[in-house]
C-alpha cells in the first residue's frame, strides 16, 4: 500500500460501496473506533449524520442505496493537538475516480467536512466551511456540503441556527429524492441498533 508506513495502526480501509448506490457520502477518514470495528460511521458522528439526513441504520448500511467513501480510507492516527490527523493525501486521488466510475447511479453526493469540500468544490471561490455550507445552493448539481457531525458541531449549530431551519429540511428532501423515497420531516434522533 502506498501509505502503509504512515498509518500508526496499519492499513484497514473502511468503505461501503455498491454499483447500485444512489447516495454517496464522502467524509474525512475513519476514527479510532471505526478503525477497530471496521464499520463506517459507527460512532456518535454517524448517529448525528443519520439524524441530519433522515435515514435509519438499515438504509444507511445498505450498499445498494448508500455508498460511504471517505477522503482517507484508513485511520490516520491522532494529532498532537487533539482529534485525528487529516486524511492521508494519497488516498482520494488514487481511489476516488476509479471507484466513482463503478457507481453510475449516484444522484447526490454529500461532502462532509472541509477536506471533502476542498477536493470536490474546486470551482467555487475559497471559503470557510460555514460559508460553503450556508451557500450550498451554489454548489454544482448533485453535491451538497455539510459540516462534520462530530461533537463540535453542537456548538457550531447553536452559532448557525440557519443550518437547522434552512439546510436540514432541504438536505432531507434531496436525500429522499436521491433514494426515491418520501422525505423525513422530523428532526428527532434516529433510533440506533448495533450492527454485527
């Protein structure tokens, strides 16, 4: 592997792909817990993301409906300042184009976090994550930027109440349309069940 020597716990790609997937979610990189379980978004961030987009675990973990492909496929390790290191820079350029070719039915791609937005929204002027998310209607068709749903997003959402009132309803409607389902209107937490 290209980045094997740079990964503190060795390579363990954590992705979910399917040629019939209609929704693609591009995040940053697996965290330590996800690295250990091998299940993408199996943490508090994943629970919040599922709540935001209005789908349950069964739909989220169905590769015929949803593809999960981070910017870095493996856990990059912890940073010295807290949190995780950025995704390895080799991964997305090496794999994303090749894998996206095998997912022709994807109608909506969610860009979760700054790393995914910088890689995929190159035609937009350089912006902060907040500006990019606030101006999501200006993104190319089929793309929608989101903040990372980590615990830090709680404070971010308090400072940016428009996210809940303006973005989330449109996000849920677009996800439902991409999946060919009725939109979920509520904002309550999605029930979680542990995956094997």
